[in-house]
């Protein structure tokens, strides 16, 4: 019987890829390129082309932000009114002390509440990223080779690749594919995506790749692992396979990716390369 193999590709988008110049239209540039991401995506595309017939499902997550967002420079000002540079971390205490302030009048109380909640969760401190994956922009689009590969898979398999949008609420960061860092009780899109998580319950293997391994892949995998463990027990984490040559960290955050991979391995997930897992896909398509 054919096994249920599920490929989950996290945020394979232009803004995260260190694309060669000839792959970037005139006047455009990736806003948050991850070193190694272009080669990661070529490997993902190759896997789908060569072994995709062995997959039961492909899911792709998409960062989808507004230009005005709590994690973008547009939201913030320094105390003197000056702009806040990308890659600035802002703590709840700095906001309380007036080191940084929201640009919008009346936004202080909600921003303070958000930063307090974010830090109490113990996962992240607010990072001001360059404006990226703006809804409708070239940068939000999927890497061309990955899209071509899964388009061919859709036609050959007569199936739809699931596309999961995240990040359109400007008041919370949304690294994870399945839940915002601080869910908004008024916005279901920020809350735990149990319908998608439940679709993973029946999978025999869940192969996870994408960008960036230090942030969105990490957050997504952690939430998925927690859900699988709660629903099926710790042994269920053995179905998770992290494709280590199909993800890369944000530059400067290499230690976070390394720690994440080590932690998932300790919890029972498998670390593998694209070359390791292709035979599994090929064998499954022959069944």
C-alpha cells in the first residue's frame, strides 16, 4: 500500500532567496536574502520533479505582510522621531522607557501589550525586519523553479498544492505556518490552524524544508511537533524529516538553526538530505 508522504515547503519566496542577478527583474531585489536559499530551492524543485510522484501531498506556506507591520521599520520611530533601521531588536522595556515609539498616534498601549506577551512566551524578542513579502509584490512570489516543479506535479497528479498564507495581521509576528507568535483573539488567521495540523495526523512521513531554518522553519516545526505529540504521543515525532540541505539560516542566526536541529533530533525527528530521501519517494511511486 502506498505510504502517505507529505512535503511541507516553508516560505520559498523571492524575498528570502539569494537569487542570481539574471533571475531578478530589473528594478527589483530580494529584501531579506538568506545565504544559500537559492541552491536550497533548486534542490527542492529537483526533488519534486524527480520524485514527486511518490508524494501524497505538497503544502507550501507563504509569508504575506502589509508594508505597515509591527515587525517592519514603518511601524517604529526612535525617541527623537528618527527612523528605526532594519535588524533592530526592540524589547518591552525599551518601549516602556521610550527608546522606541510607535509611529502611529494611539498605538503605544497595544504595542506594549504585544511586546510584553511576546517576551513572556520566551520564544522571541521583536525583530524589526526589512519590509518583505509585501502582499502582491514580486518578493512575495514563489521561487520560479519551485513553482514550476509543483505546477507540473499538480498537472501530473491532478491534485492541488495547498498554499497556506500567514502574516497579514500587522499586530503580531507570524513565523510559524500554524500560529502567530501572539495570537489575536479577534483574528482566527492568527490562531492555531488545527485543520491543517489535523491533515498531518494521517501522514506516514512529513518532509520539512524551506526558509529560513533559524526562524519560520524552526517555529513551524516546533508547533507541528508539539501538536503531533499531544495528539499521537512522542513516538509520532519520528514521522518528521528535516531536509538539512534544503534550508538555511538568516545570516547571523546560524546558532539558532543548529540548536533547533539538535533539539528536534533529540525529540525523535530525523535529519536527512535531499539525496537521502529521494529513494524513499521513488520507491513509493512504484508501489
